[in-house]
C-alpha cells in the first residue's frame, strides 16, 4: 500500500448528519471520500459534509462503518466535533 495509509480497509456503511429522529442529510459518500482520499480517519462534523438539514439546531454526525471484515461500528459526534473512526 501507499505510505501513510492505515492497513485496514474502512468501508462507510451509513453516515447521516442532522437531528436524531429528525431531518438529516446523507453524508456517506463524503465521509468515504475523506477516508479514502486523505487516509485520515478524522471527520469534522459540520454542514460542509452534506448541507444543513436543520438550520440553527444542534446536529449530530452518526457514522456506521466496518473495518476489514469485523462487525460494524457506530460512532456519534456533535456538530463542531471531530469524529474519529478507528480502524
């Protein structure tokens, strides 16, 4: 593999940014691109991921991902926080 890459293959199964049980946008493709492109497993939870589905409300980024063939992992970050995806 390329230098600086994590050894595990990280696959984003689902990612949404918005209100729990309320309006949210699909950030899956964006999150996967960040992981693939930078080789970085830190995702900043912000409206830059997929827009602002709930203006002036505190939103969350919820990501479900799989590392290699291990069981899926679900992680949550509040808007403005860095979400780490350990792999």
